[in-house]
C-alpha cells in the first residue's frame, strides 16, 4: 500500500507502513538535525519512532544548518 504525503508543499509517495522516523530516514535526513511538523502540530523528536504516518498527512520538515 502506498501513502500519498505532502512534504514541504510537494506531494510524494512512500510505502506503508511508515513512522516519522522511517520517513526521515527515507528522505536521507539526520533526525538530530530536523524539526518536523505533521498536520500543523510539532512532533517531538522522542515520538518519531512511535508516530505512525497516514495517507494524506501534511509535513513541514525544517533542517538545521550550522554556521557563523
């Protein structure tokens, strides 16, 4: 079964089942360096592995970039 997700305004398809942690991994991101908003609510980093992703979810994912 495929999930249709909107990530930062772009519709993308992923295989189900999927958690927020799995989504971050599938996107090739480091979970320590991102903030995730799912359906207008911030997902705590500690909840990434337990938060199930469902078809139609909308995500905003912000990457932290260091610099000076």
